[in-house]
């Protein structure tokens, strides 16, 4: 254990508040790391430093010696059998032993607390490494089960992988970035707070969740619970960090060896989402079937749609993006006119006018709803290029 100024100075300050004495703490190398006099920090303590083996050249590299202070009493102290430093006290000689006992006890308590804190962080890092391994693909199932017991992770639950990403380029500076990352992480922890939920703060921009609704035996009830959680997540993220987030959600996997597949689907959903809608939304793999179909089409089919359908949309005149938004909104709202008009923030008559223009341009296509499906696929094809 290496004593540092940051570690022991709070103890020195506290001791000098409660004891009528002056306290100095040096580390195992006799360098002052705790003192009421800031100018002494980093100096060699003249009473505790003895080393006759140094060459003159090595001695030149030593810190400056502390000027001689009034005589006091000191005591080496040990932690876990190792000498870690010494405490010096200047004060009433008749009370000096009690002061030294008090100071030593407080320093030892501090070191024990520091060790426990470090162990806690180490446990979190090790658990995070295990969760990361779960989403990276399990090659040894038996070893994974043993590790799961060590970290109190139940691998019997069906789980769904979710990835939360922040658009860090949209933030101004490092301080703001850290603040938004913490806000997003707190939102995730508040929504996915069950003991069976696994959360991994993967890197600067990503939070990964392996969520479980294992309390429900019915897949339908688990899916409904996940849907509610995702709605809550989207609302809470928008309220706390604005529209600089994007979330990808995979499909549920019952076997822990398949969590990797759910994670891969979440990544793919997020990649598709960037192209078709951008940030500020949640994209579920199970809701992107048409997008996957378009991506899996042969190049000849994609080129046909682009040259014979979307090209005509582009040549209609006016604002191409207006027609694209209208087709998307109409399809995604199930051809319900009132909902589509509200989505587009336009009057119902304006929507009818746009649809009349589109239908006139594509009169050669089959009637509704096939016509709308073809137009929607042409829009997806263009966005997913």
C-alpha cells in the first residue's frame, strides 16, 4: 500500500481538528505526504530518512529536506504486515502516546476503507468483463456457468440485448459529455433495475443492457414488459439528454450461449436506424423486417426499384423530401389519414392533395395498398444505400 497526499491529507486535517497537536505523516520512503503546512508536502523528513547506501549522484535526485521543526514523537506503522509509513506528533508529551494511537487507528481505518473500495471497483470491472464476454460469444459454457456463480449472475433467464449510444459529436466539451453520459447511465439503471438485469458501461458512448423479464413464463408477457420499458426509456432519455441518443434492441434469447445473437441484432438495428430515422429514437430488430428484406435483395432488384420507382418520385417536381415523408408517414400509420396528418403536422386537405399528386404520378402501379407498399420499399431502398 503506497501512501499518497490525496489519501492521507484528509486524515491529517481531521486529526488536527480534534486533537491539540500537529500531525505529520510520511510514506515508506520518508517523504512527507500529510501535513498542516502545504509547503512541506513532498519533502524528505529529516528524522525518518536514513540511507547511507546512496551514491552522491543518487542523492542529488532526492527531494529537498524538510527544515528542522520542533522535536516531537513519531511511530512507524504497518498495514497487513508491511511498513507503509510513519506518524509524527508535536504536542503535550504526557498525551503523546494517546495521540499516536488515535492517529494510527484512523490511518489504518482509512486504508481498510480504501481497500474495500478498491475491491468493490475491481468486482465491478470483473463483472463487467464477464457481461462483455456474454455478448461477445461463449465458447466454454461450463466455465461461463462457474464465472456466473462468482458474480451472482443467473444464466437461466431469457434475456434481450439493448444498446444505448450517445451522439458525442453533438456535445460541446468534455465536461458536458461526462454529464450527459452519467445522466443516460442513471436513466438506464432506473428503468432496468431488476436484479436479473445486467448493465455494462462499455465505453465513452455505449451502454449495453442484457435485460430479463424471466419472472414471466409467457413470452407474450415478457415482450409486453420489454415494450413498456423501451417506451419509458425513450421518453426518459429525451427528457434528460434530448435527441442525441439512439437505441438498438435485439430479439430475446432463452439460452445464454445465444445472447451474442441478440447483441448482434441490436447493433444491426442501430445501424439501420441511423439510415432511416437517425438519433432520438429506439429501433427494435423485430420491427425492421422490411428493412432487412430490402438489404437482402439482389442488386438487380434494388437497381430496378431505384431506376423505375424512386427516380419518378424524384422527378415529380416540388420538394422530394415532402413526398418521401408523406409516403413513410402514411405507411407507418396504417393508411389512417387523421393520424398521418397529425404526424406530418399538416391539414387533412393538404395530405389529400399530396396523395393525389403521388397517385397521378404512379397510376401504372397496382392499386392500394400494394402501391403504397411498393413506394415505401423504394424509399427504404434509397435510405439504406
